[in-house]
């Protein structure tokens, strides 16, 4: 069932409008909600089975992932089998699913997503209206716990600044990106760029696939889409720590410089009040320091607001700055020095 190869082209013509492909490795805590939100996309003219399908690719799970997938009516479960050399787990899983899919459109979506009613049909209409071969959504992020609320807005505000959706969607711009939690692509375009076989070794396969599509001028659209879906990326601090260690250096051109700038923000936001509160009487220096602190605070929260997180979460981000800087350094260290990253129990060369 697993046939690696960059030039693979499925023999059968598409017989459905859409194939939804969900890679799943030990996702028993979230897969059920995801699949129920997908299977519940009821529409008289877009019925599951007659017009579209859901394929779950079980990627070596040792928990209840496979049983949960089998319990949802209309879901087809595929076992990925042993991971081939030179492939990441996710790239291999979605490639297997894509080769067995029967849809004219392919949607790759993660097991930690929750889809709003009707979002699949609307997404296909949006891609067709925009005349693009690939459409990617950035979901509304659901966070829990102190550290997720303090760090996740920092990451997503930097992503919004580094990858402005209007530039990504502009065919005249060379900038390309996608969010692997929701990637909709025309079947013909997908296989014409080699699909995930072309990015088999990448731990940032969503962005690399988008770059291939953009380079071939097939049409790419990307936007923040809270109207379409939400996602809880990480269930624990350790998952968040491991996940961003894997990705941050690949997402940002100079992660060390970015970490240094955010530490400077911390020094100014915390250090300046300590200095000017030490003056017993207002002086010119006191007013200068207060003005500098106020400007730094305003600039910092204006930046964080780009994350699209609630105000309460954004307000907590000052406490997340040291951890964010550490994650940037740790990601750089693993990709540059050790040249290995760990994700979901597997070690990948960087």
C-alpha cells in the first residue's frame, strides 16, 4: 500500500468531488471530535459517500486511534505500515492517503482540528472563485494552561508578520506558506508537483509544498479562517515544547536574532519600571524613561495583537518572552548543531 516515488500518478480518474485525508499517530484524545465534525458536514447536495470521502491514515499508533476512526460511520481507515527511509511520518501518511483518494480535490487536515458545518464545501467554492490550485487556512487556535496562553500568541504574531496572507496570496510575490492543519489542493496540481513525495524528508512539509505550488504558478491562497475551523495544537506543555523546537528555526530566517529582540523587549518592559520607580522625584530622566517604557509597551502589544488571539491571552505574553526566546535558541541548536529533531517518538535528520 505504501509506494514511495516522486513520479507516482494514480491510475484511476477522480470519481468524487473531495477526499479528506487525516494522518493520525496516537491521536486518541482528539481524533474523535475531528472526525465527527467532518462527518457532520451535512448538505443535501454534498453527501458523504456519494460526493466525498474521509480517509484516516493510521501512522503506527499504539493507542486507541485506529479503533476511534473505525467507530465513525463513513470513515475509511488505512494503515501506513513501516516508515520508509528518507520520509517523515506525516509526509508518508498523507502521500499514502493521496494515492488511494478518489477526489478531484484533496484536503489534508490534522487530527487536532474541529471543522465548522459546511466549511469543506465553502472552501472548494473559495478556491474555485479565487482560481487557485491550493488553499490553506490558519485555524482559530485553542490554548489551555498558563504557558500555552503566554507563548502561542507570540509565535503566531511572528508568523503573521513573517508570512502576511496578502503577500502569500499575491501571485506576483515569491513568498509562499501554508498551514498543514488545512491544505486543500486540486488533485491534478498535487501530483504535477510530485505531491508529498517531493517533500518527503521535510519536517515543514506544508510550507515546502506551498513553495512548489507557488513556483509552478498554479495559484495559492492563504488566510486566517476562524469561520472554517479551530485547532488545539498541543495537549500539554511537553508537546508544545517539542513541536516548536521542531519548527521555529525553519519558519523564521534568523531565529537567534528574533530571540534576542524579544529578550530586549523583556528587558525594557521589566527593567525600565524598576529604574524609574527608584527615583523619588520626577526628573527629566524619569519622564524620558516613562515615555520609552510606554512606547515599548504599546509597540509590543500592538505586535502581539497580530496573532488573532483573545486580549486576555495577549496580555499574558510578557511572561512568555523568556520561554519563546529559549525555544527559538533550542530550535536553532537542534537544526544547526545536532542536526536532529524529535517529533512523536521519531527522530528526523535536519
